C-alpha cells in the first residue's frame, strides 16, 4: 500500500510541475484511486506528506512565471528595437539634410521664375520711424481761379493736365456789368482830361491877373473831383481782375463786345488740375472755373503717434519710396509738428515739404513715410526682398556653386529697401532676391526639411 501511495504522490507532483492536464491521465489516476478505495486511510495517514508536496508545488510555480516574464521582456525588447530603428532612420534623413540641405534647380526653371541674386554687402543704413501720410498741394503753390462778376463763357483755352505759365489766358468771358463799369471808366477818363485842361488854362490866367483867385480855386477843385472819379472807376475795373494793359487797351479778340470782354489768366505757373468752364456757361462771381497747382514741391501731411513725439523734431529728414522702383527715394524735411494731440486717435499733425520735380507724387495720394531717427555706417545688409519667413523663423536662400541652400538669419535695422543681417550670412554671399518663394515651395514638395538651415 505504501508503494501505491508513493506512486500517487509522485504522479500528482509531475502533473503540477509539467502542467499536464490530459483527460486520459486524469481518468487513469481517478480510476486507480477508485480501485484502491480501501486504502484511503493509508493515503490520509500520509496527509502531512501531501502538505509538504503542496508547499513544494507553490515553490515549483515560480520558475514558470519567471519564464513568462522573460518572454514578455523579450517581446518588448523586440518592439523597442524596431522603434529605435525607425527613429534612427528618421534622424538619419534629417541629418542628411542638415549636412547637405541643397535645393537643386536647372537653368530653364530659374529663367522661368525670373530667379535673381544679389551679394551681401556693407553700406550705411537709416534707422527710421514709419508713419502713414497723404500728399497735399503746397497752399502757397496752388491757385483757384474765379470771376469776380457775373458773366458768360465765350471760349476756353486749356484742359486738365495742361502746363501753363503765369499770365496764360485760360478763358474769355463776357459781362454786361463789366461793360457798364468800363463805360464809367471811359467817362471818368474824359472828364479828368477836360478838368485838367481847364485847370492849366486858368492857372495861366490867374498868373496874368486876368481872372480872380476864386475862379482859379474852383477849377482846381473840379480837377481834384475828376481825379477821384477816375481813380474810382479804374479801381473798380482792377477789382474785377482786369489787368492794367486791358484797362487802357481792351481786348478785341474772342468777342464782339469789346468793352464787356474779360480774359481769365493764370496767376501762377503750374498744371491745370481742374477745369469747370464750358462755352456758353453762365457763371457767378466766385464760381471756381480752374485750379492750378505747382507740383515741383508738395507737402506730406502725416499723423505721428503721441508715444513717438520725443523721437521726432523739426528739420529731420523724411523719406518716401518713389513709385518707380528704378528711381531714388524722394526726400524732404519736417517743418511743422502740431501743438495738440487728437483726443480720439492720440496723434499729432506733422507737415513736411517734399521736392517733386518729376511730379511722381500727386495731391491726394496716400503713402507711407519714414522719418530718419538714426544713421548707421558700414552695416552688413541684404535687400529686404531676400528675407523669407517660416513658422516665425527668418531665412534666405544662398546660391552655392551648383545649388541653393537655406540659411536661417537674424535681422536688425531696415530702411525700406535694405535690411541689416546680424547673424547667418557672410560678406559676399549671393542671396536670392527674386524667386525665393518658388524655392521655398520646391523645398516643401521635396524630401528636404523646410525648417532646417545653416546658421553661421
């Protein structure tokens, strides 16, 4: 019996250790245990041995769990190895760009996009303050021409845009009122001549004592009255804009009504910027018929923010970029800074005179002006068109022997055409100033990382 019990114990231990759960073995053990039911007491008598076996059974499970943990760790190590391999591959691609990072092009494509380069150079640069403004006519070089009397337009000799000199006849008017005033002038002129003759004759008679002193004094008084009437008539014609020449020699051309003809002339030299006169038109005193502006000098009317008042003074240079990029900037000087701040906009009125000999600036134009605050010398610069930006990073494309490479840069002062480069380039580097956006697009479409770049 002991031998049978011992065999049962050994079988049980083997089942536990090997994890054996075959139904056949289980049935076999179960059959043997039933066939030896009579020996149950002996099996139970060795119950203490069974407890020891249970203890050994718990101890024998540990190696199985350890093997399971090793399998999991091996699986994780395999996954980590694959991830590290992928990451290394990506890093290698990025490193390849950092090492080369070139954008390859061909001459046909460069010609198609009009690609251009310019060298990094040194030059003086102005630190400026940018303000918005509007071009206006110089009030001292602007004239609005109106008749001073009711009239009708007989003929017009100029059009918008015509250049005229001072004294140029702009239009011919006819005015009945002018005819009446001219008749009064002619009458006063004739009366004055008569009284002057009477005065001279009586002056001779009184000297010969042929007439009395009283008669001479009366003649003298009449002559003074005639002079007053003459001067009044002449002043009335001058007040209507009649020139001294036309007063004594009335124009006979352009109208049959000689005494009623009025010529409108240009009071200044300049360009006719407005014409409101048409043939046959009835006009009143004060009607604006023409506007003439001398464009050689214009004013810039700008708004300076209150916070910038301490940086701007009269006589400072102010620059406007010419609308023709092939020509130099236009310069002027500030001659007036307002004495009060606009309560809503918090700005101060600023006026500057700008030389405008080419007449590129027109009254009414809106523009951006730059007040020169400081001038720097020997500064490394590139054209502003070379600077591109991506995700807040400024960069340029530099022409290499056969390709183009992105260089991240840091910038400083800008004057509207050139910008200071404080980091990222070297003197003489050829930077792309036209076609940079196309290069940027090509970089994005290629395998090149668009965010990578060299920094010197």
